[in-house]
C-alpha cells in the first residue's frame, strides 16, 4: 500500500474517532475532556498515539523551549484540539503543522 493510501486510511480513522467522541459528548466541554475522550477512542480502535509528548526545540543547537502537541498519532500526525463553541474539533492549520514538522526533534 502506498504512502498516500496509508495516510488517507489513517486520516479516515482519526476523523471517525473524532466523530464518535463528538456524537457521545456533543459541544461545549473543556478541550482537555475531548482530548482524553479521543485517547480512549484511539485505544479502543487500536490506533497508536502519544499524548502530550514533550519535544525539546533548539535554535542554533541551543535549547529554546519545548513543543508539546496534544497528540501524536501513529508517529505521523500532530493534533492539537483547540475548541470553540462552534467548532469543538478544530484541527491545526497547514502552516502550524509544517512548522511543527520542521522542528528538529520530530526528525531525529
């Protein structure tokens, strides 16, 4: 199976899990509750994830802080789950994702 097909399948699984969480919890809860529920759903569906994993970020080989995305899914997808009343599962923008993946810790 090609890389595009694998990512499409993973994307569909992630969206399906997020939709299941949304069906169960609806709108209006705290972001952390959705994140924790999504972790339960990923575990139930046997989707590998890491929650709140800390990555050191460097500038010219000197530490400048930490990057802590909400979820890393299947070592391939970064998810942050900012919530608003109208968009309980708003995913990061393309620009944010590209910035995270440019960070040295994500590509050892």
